[in-house]
């Protein structure tokens, strides 16, 4: 099974390697705009409990960016299933179905981590201060896994390109702004705050910000992310297996 996973992952790595320069340059644009507009511009007039608003903002950008990149890296699977009809090659190939799911998710995680590394480099260049630990990296990887799995599930379930784009509009976009990325969820009304704090991106933002600043964190949030990751794999694997029947 490990060889099958590596085969699926290697195919995506070859594609990424050929486009690496374009990938890196394109992933620098949005984070740089966030850092300039919110970190330097708006951030100068915002007070936070500890450090600067730039220090507060960077973990949120990392959570937001890793969510978007990991999710969107899986969306070509939808085109392979609906339009190109090339997904049948994997279905007919002598590989474990779970190996295909894991390989695709790992390829999306790699893209998310490369993009996150770019943000870290830019943030340090802009003067941000935060601490990176093994737990910090684990949380970032879990966030990439979760949203890659969500993207895979959407690719298996959704039938049209227009509906696929609606996932970004109705799910990812609200989370991008409400899940503690640009401001604390403490500022939200009670009921809305309760709903938002159930979402995985909220836990990722909370953990990255707490670990990065050296504050105490609730390890329960790590277990919530692990639960989302396991649940996402189970649903994604079942969805792909349904295509093989």
C-alpha cells in the first residue's frame, strides 16, 4: 500500500516540480497583500493584548492560506472525474483505493506546506515575531490534511464546476474571515461564536497563535483537529470506493 501511495503522490510531485517557479511566485501575491494592508496599514492602529497586530495576524494568515491551498490543490480531481474521465485510470489500476485518497491528500499537503513556508519567510522579512515548534508544524499539517480531505469529498460528490466553486463561496470564504484569522472570535455574538468555534479553522488559528506567541493552549483543540482529519478520511475513502463499484 505504501508503494501505491508513493506512486499517486509522485505523479502530483512531478507536475508540481515542473511548475514550481510559477507556483512559488503566485503564492507570494496574496500573503504579501495581507501583510502590507493589514499588518503594516491597518495593523498600526490596532492594539492587541501582546505583541503587535502583525504578530497576531501571521498565524491567522498561515491557517487561512493552508486551508485554501490544500483545498484548491484537490479540485483537479473533480475535473478528472467529471470532464476528463481520467479518474477511471486510477479506478482500473491495481492499487488500493485508500492509497489513491492518501496520495492525493499528501500531495495537497505538500503544496500547503510549501506555500506556508513562503508566508513564514515573508512574515520574518516584514518583522513579525513568532515561535515555530514541532507542535506548531503538526497543527499546520493537520489543517492541510483536513481541508485537502474536504476538497476530495467535494470532488467526489459534486457534479458541476459551478457547484464546486460554490464550496469556496459558501464554506471557505465565511471561514476565511470569521474563524479567528483576522480578529479574535471573542468579538462575535454568542450564538454565532458558538458555531464558529466548532469549525476546524478556528481551532487551527487558535493553536497557531497560542503556540507562536508562547501562550498556554488547550490540547483539546489538537484532538478536535485529529477527529476532523480521521472523519474526513473515512468519508473521502467511502466516497471514492463508491465510484469503484
